[in-house]
């Protein structure tokens, strides 16, 4: 029997160079490139995954549409309706080695929610392979996400660690909020 | 911004500003849709809405399904008080999103 299919638009959020594009590339293509190439405009990537159905016994096929956008704030407000319309979840990305990138997630979430409403957010602290350059104390990370009620994880687009769990996590969080 | 360094000391990664990046990309390829989309936004932000719309129309000729382009077009028409054009662009956006 074919699985029930749900389509989900998930918007990536986070400052420039935190690894939004790299996380997608790792998850969808299992590839990583050390070179930094700033994203211009919008990139959409689609990925299907089978997940447990929080509202039933049969698993679901989630067709996830990942919207990857520029991390710079230059024209973000002007483009927010274009980017965020219809978004059902936010994957909020911070960089373990840059403290400001965690704090910046609040503004990203505010901007997205001003268009898409109070949609679920999942946090990910990327570049977990750079533990020696950590700028975000573990306790600060935990309290940041706990205070906001965002599930979260560490990940490394470079090594692949935590990446699959992150994307499954946001999907489950969105589906769970609808159940 | 910082990146990895063999000695453990973070290096600053120079990220070009958006306008410079757009210029570089368009010099390499005048039909770079991503760069054109952002150029449309930059021009609109500077107050040149008509020019932004012209560039956006070029984006949509190259790629009628460019993500967000129809919705952005609707926004710019709305900012110009062009209700009919705004509605038309919004309808196209909704068709693309199905």
C-alpha cells in the first residue's frame, strides 16, 4: 500500500557562512566542499524521507522542500514574503565558532514568523568538528534553545555527524506540531 | 567570520559584500539568474522599483519557476500601487507553488 505523502516547506535560517548550504549538500548529496561560496538568491532542494506518522500507525513519506537563502541581511526584509510564504518549519543554523550566529537566530525566526506564522523551529549548531574553536559554551547553547522551546542538535556538515538526525528532527518536529 | 586553521587560531574569511558578489557573477555570466534576482532586489531596495521589475522579468524569462520570483514581483507591483499586476503575479506564484 502506498504511503501517505506530505509536502513540507522548510526554510533554512542563519547568518552568512554558518553552513546552511553545506548542511543541505551533505544531507541530500552526501558531499562537502571546504571552499566557501556565498549563496546568492534562492536554492530549492527536494528530499523524500519516510518517517513515523505521529497521528497514525502507518509511516509517512515526507517530501521536504528545503529553501536555502542568502545569509546576508542586505535585502532579506524586502525578500521575506518571497522566501518564507507557506513555510511550515524553520531550520535555524548557528556556527559553533561564532557566538553572534546563535543570538542572530532570534531575528531570523522573527522575520520568518512575521510571514509564515508561529511555525516550528529546530536549531542546529554546525561545525561541531571545530570543537577546539568553540565560541558557544555548551550551557549557553542548551539554555538558548530550551528557553525558546526549540529542539536542537549539534552537527558537522564536514564530517556528516548529526546531519541526518538534524533533518529528520525538523521533519518530525513539524509533523508532531500538526498532530 | 572565522574558519579552521592548522594552528588552531581562527582566520577571518573575507566575504564580499552582496553588490560586489552580484557584479562578479554577472561579469562572468550576464544571465546568472541568482545574481539577477538579487540585483533586482538591490535596485528595488535603492528605490528603483521599475528597474527591479525589469530585471525580475528577465529572471522569469530565463527561469519561469525561479523560487520566490513571482511573489517578489507581486510585492514590487504592490509597492508601485499596481493592484492588477500584483494580483496577477500572486496568482502565478500560487500556481508555481502547487
